[in-house]
C-alpha cells in the first residue's frame, strides 16, 4: 500500500529544519569563494559547460577550451549533473557564475537534509527527532569542509535513493519504482565514486527493508529491475567513464600521493572535534571526522540495541550501528587487505570518502536518540541538539580571509588559473590527457591570442600548409570548423586539437585518414592536392552513441508508460494507515510551554545571527597562529612574513628526528615561486660560509605554491629535522630563510638585510656525561653539572674534554668559555677559547661542550676553566676564595707514556 503524500506545510519539523539551515546558507552566501581547495576548479568547469551550452552543445564530452586550448576529455570522466545545473542557471536564467553555483549548493543542502528528515519519518520517528536528523546530516563536518561540489551534491542525493528503495519494496507500485529509477540515475550522473558508495549503502538498506517487511520476491525483484533501469538511464556518463579508461593516463590519479595507503584515518581523528578557531589556517588539512559532538548525540540510541526492552526502530538501530562500524573499518588501515583484494575500490582513491554515507547513518542514529525521550521533552531537547550541531561546526561554516570572485570570469581567467595552479585540464595531475600525449602540450601562440581576444580559435595550423597553398575559413565553432583549402600538393595538415577517438576530418564530405603526432598528440590528417572543403568535427565514438540511445530509450519508455498510466481510468485504491505519523502538526509542541519557549529561543538565536557573532569573537588574529611562538616575526623583502614557530623539544640525541613548525604569511602574493630552508649550524660557527650539520628544504612552504596563497591567511610549514648519527653533540643554531630562482637567490630580511633569521634558542644535540658533583656555579647563572675526560690517555693521542653546562635562567649576553691546561710546575701548556652563543641556550637544558686540545706529552696536568665577555674581558665570577677569575678543577689529567 502507498503511504499518504507528504504535505510540507503540515510538517513543523521540516519547517524548523529549514530555518536551522539558514546559518549554513549565511556562511556560503559570503561574496566570492575560498582560494583553497577545489571551489574555483569546479567553478571553471561549470564555466566551460555553460560556454558549450551557449554554443548549442548540451553534453560536451570533449572540453575544447581546457589545457590551454588544446582540449581535454573532461566530461567523459567527470559527471555532468553539477555543471549542468550551474549552466542551466547561467544560460537559462542569466545568473552570474558565483550565484549560480551557490544556488545549486544551497538547494542541494536543503534536498539532502529534507531527505534525511523524510527517511527518519519513514522509520517512524516524530517530527522533533526527524528535524534533528535532517540538521545533523546538513551540518555533517565532512560535507561542510569539502569543496568537491559534485561529491557534495551526490552525498545529498543518497537519502532519496534509500527513500525510493523503502517505497519500492514496502509498497511497490509504478510511482515508487519510477522514483527508484530516477534517483539511481541522478546519483550516477552526479559523481561516479559517490554513486558507487551510495549504491552499496542502498543494497544494505534494501536487505534491511526486505528482512523487516518480509517483502515478497516479486516486489523486490521489480525494485531491482527499476534500479537496473536507473543505471541504464545514467549510461551516457557511466558507460564512457568505464570503457574509456584505457585511453587516458588515469593511473596517475591512483598512484603516488593518491595511493590509497596514504589516506587511511585513525580512530582519534575520526572522533575529533571540528576546528572552531583556525579559519586563518590557509593550508589546513581536510577535516576528516565524524564530529565528536555528533557521535555523542548518537550514542544514546545504543540503548535500544543493548537492552532487551522493546524500543521503536530497534532493527533500524542495529542495522545503523553495524553499517557504521563497517564503514569505519573501511577507513582504517586494518581494512587494507579488503582494498587490495577488491581492485575496483581503488577508484574511490580516498578511504575517507566513506564519511559521506556514514554521516547519513549517524544523523539517523541521532534522530533515534531524540525519539527515545519522553514526548514532552523531545522538542526542547531537539532544539538544544540543533544548536549543538550548528555551534560544533562554526569553524567550517564561515571562512576568513580574502575570497575570489568568479562572476565575470572568462576563458582567459580559466587559462590563467590552469597555469598558475598547475592544473592541466582542470585536473590535479593531467590524468585525462590521451595516453599518447607526453607532458602538457603547449597551445600555439595563435590559439592563445584568440582566447585573449575572447574569440573562437582557428584550429588549422596555417604554418603547416605547403608553399602557395591557402585556406579560407567557412565556419568555426568549438567542436566543428570547416575551411576551403587550395594546395598544389598533397600534404599532412595539423590541427590544434589533441587527437582522441571521436575527432573526424572529412574532405568534401568523405572521411580522410587521420593520426596523432608523436609526443605532442596533435591531430593530423592527409589532405590531397586541389581545392577541397575540409571539415574538422568532434562527433564522438559510436559506443557513446550506443549508450546515449539506450539511455534515451529508457527515459522515453518510462515517460510514455507514466503518461499512459496517468491517463488510464482506474478505481481509486484504498489507502491504508501510513507507516509514519503525518499529523498536521505535533500537538505536543503546540501545547507544551517548554517546547514553545525553546522554539522561540532557537528563532531568536538564528534571527540575531548569534552563531556568526560567536565565530567573529573567537577569530584568530591574522599574525597570531594558535600555539606558535611569535618571537621570530620577520619580513622578507616586504612580501613574506615568518609569523611564528613551534618545536617539539629543544633537546635531541644523534639519529633522532624533531618536528619544527613554521607559520608563514604572504604580505602580498609573490610573483615567483619561493622556497624555504631550515639549516642546523654549530652555534660556535658564525663566520660564513657556516657549514650546516642538518637541514630541511621545502620546494614550497607548506607544500602550497605561494602564488596560491591568500594574504589574509597564514600557512603552516612542517619540517622534520633528522639529526645525523655522526653529529657532534652541542648547541646548534636553527637558521631559517627563503630563496628563489634557479640559482637559489636568498631573500633578504626587511629589518636588517640579512639572508635569514635564527630561532631564539639553540637546538641541543645531547650526550650522556658523568655527573659532576657538587655542581660548580659561575656567576649564579651557569652551572657545571657534567664532566668527562678520556681514560686512559697516552701521549700523542688527540684529546677532547667534555663539559656539561646548564643555564639557570635565560642569558642576555654571549660568553666565551676558556680551558687552560697547566703542567706540574704551573706552566700553561695548552689553551682553548670557545665563543658560545649562550644567549641562545634554552634555560634548564644540559648543554654538552666538547673542547678539543692538542696531543700532550706524558705527565700530570691541572685544568683551569672560566667564562668571560669579549672584548671587555669581564669574567663571570668563579667559585674561588682568592677572587681569581677562573676555577681550577680538582681533577688531574694523567697522560701516560
């Protein structure tokens, strides 16, 4: 039996959910787009789709304007639904590109939340519980942080796929099966990887419904047939994206940094809270978490599974928690054998993509937690939970910094974005270049000049014409151009398009042999002598047309059958009671003063933009990265600023690694690539060139080219300093600087013109020393706490004495340490004076100092040590009763023959 139709105006929970989404809509409605992530990339893809629509091409599998104008099979492998939607608003309604994208995303957010709401109602949940489920899905951290907009839209379609399965199996009927076919097709046309995951979850949900309803085989078999028809409706995209894999370098998107083993998550990361105060962090890693606040809200639903007493939706609870555990396991390293055994999973690329379907499960479990409350408590607690869901993701809803606008963008902007970001064809690695293309072919100057004039480029290479030949343009379009070519000799013409199956060259209407140029991939064709009409056209592959016709047949067949059924006279079916309570309004909320008060407070909080004001008050100051020491703030050539640093520890042993984090900011966007170096230099080596004992160089600070940096954000740059095992113990200066150009020109600091800056403390490479007891104090600031001398020592052997010093407090001056060796008669036989950067010594840290002395003849020697300032020769007071500025150690150095 068919459930009664949903009447939106009677669903108070749906209305409250829509009001709650206004906070997210306020965040996305800010002018422009963040510079980070893929937001601009998908904007320019939509711009290319709109440009092709304006040229009369509805589904342009070949994008002729990408890759600098060489062309790219982008829409063969990237789903068309999102750029279609944006193009429809641009071409059909005249929206600017920025607004068109935001309208699509805002609509998708409401559709997804409404789907979660209605699925919860299908589970028998009240309006209050369903409202919380809808908002939990809308404010899922994974959704809010991502800028892969086709994936965002696809995840929001998954609830409707489950709803259509629910209707098709529980109630059956043509309308329910039609909804299943259409939702399957839309998900497939939106994002293939999300569709793969959504179909897997849908299969699991179908098993739940079949088990619970004991549905007859005939009904779920028809539902399966509707699902297959839906896949057929999506064949124009799903078919070519699978059959054409061997024609491109798709392996680039599954290897290297994209290898699945690099993208597993950990339990602490999955259960972490989304960041609240780091929107100034320009290269912030993806926020890949369930959201601790969402997990805590979902936990009470476990009571209906763990306890024997009957609760509403107990089977759904059990299914939800089991599926959530399975999806969690797929994101952990423990699941690698599964990924290795099922190669098709590698196309998902990132295990954390499962956060999307998992977020829907968590949202439903949160709704079940609210449902377990007493009816009079549901609405107040629902509004409180809604505020927790919103406040928990404020750092993702709003975005600080300067934003980039796409309104008014042209193909010139698209090409500049490709080059500056190194995104050939608006992809990360150029993985969709035809397999016979090497590197990134440079479009000829004539093509680039045409785009600069905002004209359709001339695709025939005039320079490849033989002498005395000429060409006259007949017409030109983005995928179809024709010329009248007159040539006294046959010749191989070159066309400024990359060869790909689907391109055809005809001479007087007859196809002529064509091939691709080795290496570059440019299309070439044989043109005979004489006067001929030559046409270059992209007509696609016959296999694509087969997929198109099959899908069109299914769509037309479904539409025809739907019209016939609608026009056919039939008796009205008796309607049974709905599976869920669709009362005009929840009388509990209308009668309960606490619920009404909570609802009014909820409206007041949103109406006065209190979430935005709370976020504004907690914003991170631009030059104050959280957790950073700001004492090194230094500008380089007025363009880059080192805003701060943090280091794991100041003491490290040889062979160990210590993490150093630098925080950078672009005062203005540099016009060249800038690289950063971190050098560890012995603290007593001040005269350049000072040898570095260890170093860490990054081609780009923070692994992001500085030309992509937002001047209103700071960028975190992590360095792992690996201390060589042969490194000499002692203090090391950590010097930081920038360089650029092929010769490594070092940038000068703005304040004093030096080529770098030292951290305010030295990194100490430690060494175990025997304790010296009692400790000896010099001037109440330096303590001798360790000492080691070689034993036995023979004449003619090199000699190194080790002293362990500890600064009792930070020092403001640099002292020189001296060591004198005296023979038995008191004569000076050896001396070393070591200038030390004691102002860099971290207080309380034991500093090992090695003093190398020349080989000595046999005998007994006394050791005299002390500290002084240069050049004033002012000594630190030594613990001597006679007042001499040195201390003679009671140790005797014995040198044997």
